[in-house]
C-alpha cells in the first residue's frame, strides 16, 4: 500500500536585487523623466506670451515662429534632454546596452562617487538652483526687454514696489497666527517649578526608615555625578527611577533629597497640569519641559526632574476606580480586629469597583513623553541645525544630557508598559511601610525636634503598636501629641499625649452622643466577645485598644496590631481571624437568648470572605484545586459542551464551594460558642470595664481578662465570685430591658 505526500514545497523567496547585482539601470519615475522638458516648455511659452503682451498686433503663430528663431538654444537643450532620457530608457530594459556603458564609461560613476553622498546631494541641488535662476533670468529679460542678467537685478525693484500690498497680507496672516500662538503659549504655562541648588536644604539624613532604598539611590547619583565610571566600560547611566508604594512613605522627600545631595537643579512636575481641554497643549508642555531640562543639564552638569503622582500622566486608562466604602452606622467597626492581610482582602472584595477607562495625560501627551525620554536627540541651536546644513556642513552631534527622571506613584499597575521599559525607567524601587527599626528611627527623628519625656523603651513600644505607620503618619501623630500637651498647658510631650494622639488619628474624634443603658450594654457585650476571643485564640496579633464610644461610622471596635513584622500567613491564623469575627454573632445569641443585632453583618462578611479564599484559593480547605483556575478553564463542562452545560457546571461549582464555605463557618461558629461559654465571666468583666471606661488600651483589656492590675484598670476585682454574681444580675436586668424595650432595673454596678 503506497501513500502519497500532500505536503507542498514552499515557494522559493526571491529578494529584491542589490544595485550592484542589477543587469539594467534603475527605472526613473515619470516626474524625474519629464521635469526638465516641462521646465523648458513652460519657459518657451512664457516667452511667447511676453512677446504677444508687448505687441498686441502680433498673433500667436507669428509670436511662436519669431520666438523659435530667437531662442533656438532652448530646443537644443530639450533635444539633449530627450536623447538623455532615451539613453536611460534603453538602459532600463536592455541589459547588453547597459552593460556596454558600464564597461567603457564606468569611470564617470567612479569619479562622481568619490564625492560623499552628502556633498553630491548639495552639489546637485546647487546645479538645479542655477538652472532655475538662468531660466528665470531669460523670462525676466523678455518681460523687461533687457538683457537676462540685467533683468535679474531689476526684479527686486518690482518686488519692493509690491511690498506694501504683500505686507498687508502678511500682517493679516501673522495677526491670526499670533492669536493662536499666544493662546497656546498661555495655556502651556504652569505645572513646572524649578528649584536651584541653593534652594534645596533636604539631605538623605532627613529621610528616615527607608535605608535600603536610599542605598540604591546613592548608586544612581554616583553615576549621575561621575558617568565615566560606567561609560568607559561600555555601559550607560540609568536615567529613570520609579518610586512606588503607599502614600506618605517618603517618595517625594527622597526625590528632593536626591537633588539636595547632588547640588543639581530640582524640577518639580505636576502631571495633572498636563491635562488640558485643547488637544496639543500637553504635548507643548512636554516639549517645553524637556527643552528646559536640557538647558539646565548643560549649565549645571545635570538636573533632577521629579514627576509626582505619575499615574496621572503615564496612565494607560486601567487604574482601578472607586474606593473603600464605609460600614453602615448599625455595624461595629469590624475590620479593625482583623490582621492587615485579612482586612485588605475584605475591603478589596467588598468595596473595590471595576477598572475605569480614561487614559492619563490626554491624547498625545504620553506619547510625547515617551519620545522625549528615549527618542532621537536632535542637534541643538539654529546656527547648528540650519546654517551648517545650508553651507553643506554636518550639524554637530548633540551633547549627552545628564537628566535623571524620578517618578513617584502609588498605582504602578496603572502606568503604561512602554513607560516602564528599560531605557526610559531603568530602575523601580518599592518605598513600602517602614520596618519596626525604621519606625523607631522616624519617631526619634521627629521627637528630636520637640520637647518630650519619652524613654527609649516607650519609643520602642510606640513603634510596636503602630505597624504600617508611614513617615507622614508618624509626623502627624507627634504633632497631634504636641497639640494635646499645649492644650494641657505643657510644652513637653508625655506618653499619654502620644497615646491620645494615636487613638484620635486611628479612630477619629468620638461623637458626643450617649447610648441608652440597654444599647450600651449590648454594644459592650458585642465588643467584649471580640476582645475575649482575640485574647484567647490569636497569637499573631495583639489587642491595641477596645472602645464603645460611637464614632462617625462605627458603634464600637476592638483594634488589633501585629507585634512583629510578619510576611507570611498560615491557616491557623486565618481561622483565628474568623473565630474573632464570628464571636460577635455567637456571643449575642448566647447572651441574649438566641437574638442578635444587625451589627454583626460586617463581621459575617469578613468571616465569609476569608473562608472563601481559604477554601477556593489557598489550599486551606477540604479540597486542593483552585476555584480561580476551575472558573478560568471551565472545569466541569464535559467535552466543552454548549452554553447550557457550561452554565450548569459553573453553578454546580459555585454551589459546591458555597457548601464547603458554609460548613467551615458553621464548624468555627460552634467552636466560637464553646470558647465563649468557657470564658463567660471574662466577657461580662470586659463588657463592664468598657461600660465604665468607654475606651481601654490593649494592656487594660488583657488585665481585665487575666484578672491582674493594668495601667488604668485593675482587673483583680473581676476575679471575685461575688462580683461575678453582681455582673450576672446586671446582665439579666439588661436582657429583660432589651426584651421589654425599657430601662434596666439595676444601675451599672461599681465593683470593690
């Protein structure tokens, strides 16, 4: 049995022949073939027209015959041109004829090609201009009835006589242009501030908590000041830096310190000013900016240009829109007891909206910026670009401009990829939240500027209880503490001043409202359940404070902080977060006879979000597969079936995931109920302390639960059996008041 191959042999690709391999001459275009003949024809008929204009009795035929006799030389030139074009035409199609001329007359081409391409181009242009001037002289001679050379010199006089009319036309045109030029010039101003070396006092010693970033930036500055250290080995000086990270971490301060350290001018660019209602204004601003940068770089040996909020100019239109919403007034501020990673997950899933279109910088502005950052550098100066070209000289190559572009943004994912490529932005540094050591150094730096009585141990503790605090946040906290001290008639900051300032910045000012007794007790029980559960089951977080003072968007809260800088999260930690979230629901049902408030909604959403990620993404549930991958590849749709099958499979997959999440949450809810029953006395004790003091520090919360003396609250009375009976009686009265919607029959007790 024989088989035949169905594969076809691909056609041989033939490249276009090189000029040296051609057997015939290169074909001329139609205009190149006829341009001189057209010029001779126009010249001849203009001369005929001038004869008829000078003698009205002369007819066209007579003028044609007479002009043919007097300017016979133009026909000779036309004949020579016709013969030349016939020669070219034969050479384009007959290879033997072209080969004959190439063999015996090649010395002509060799002689011409000894001249450089640039000079041959200039020489050919000069010959064409001479030919044009000669034909013009002949035409003017016929018009003025003078010798051609003399008529050529009479032409400026006629032009001068017509100048008033030409000037009027030019003034009208220029006046209109000036209006547009003035408008665009006015709109293209602003958005750029220049600071010269003596104006900048910031140094790297003024930037605290970001030593690892400063070390790399110093390397960039070394190459900016001594570029030969890398260029002599064949490298190039990195000319672009992107600083990205959360707001307030010191990106702008770093850029200012870079200019201060180098002694170079610092140009601050506001990308928002490049957005304009008129097309092209942003492009003009970019061009004007880089002209200014080049001048400063040549004058001072370098310049630092800083683009703050660069995503406004380099945005490709995919930045996320929307923001973190607020809890409604009938919820507790649930996110504060979560770990930062858990809180970010909840907020992203609940509040972040989709991408919003609308490219940054306006049409053409980003493209102009990209071109200036890495485009061809044009020769500088009018004399260099125009005069040298006119004289047949090559313009001088542009110098190497030492321009360091620094951009800062907290949305690096919104920047165009073309902007971030090497050659434009060569290095990208994350300016993140400072570590504990960085926070200590930052606190020490700002406290050194004021009078304070904080010990090194208290500064260390302050850095511990303020994780993820940025430099701007730390500066603001110290300033607020100073305001507290001055308000109290002092000029020295104390530890209580700092704690009050911290609470004010984290919680905001409490609203001046009072709960009714039964609602105050219910809020206290709710927050006490969170606090006790967090104290019992969670070791990766420590309680920072607990409050039942009503704020702008919460009834109460238990805020927790990580005691250490931790970069990984574990299943046990996420389960502890869920237990703390579910403690409010379990506690309200347990303490209020199966009833619960709507304030648990935020807690339930937090618990469900974390459980969803555990079950479907992180491999912390009963299955191993990733829900995201299953959804992406439509796992479960047999054979790639129709839409109905795929839809059914997707529904089944979501239903299965929801069942597993509900099962996990139900198990953890039962565990939370058991733990709260075991710690019922501690919940009642903490709720009483909250009702008495409104706001407790984390140390006081622990003191109440453990039954020891705290900084403000003494937890030892809560260990006495008689006091527990008093708290139980008060709670029962509050439950009856809750059920009957009246005031408790027992006032808030004072424990001894």
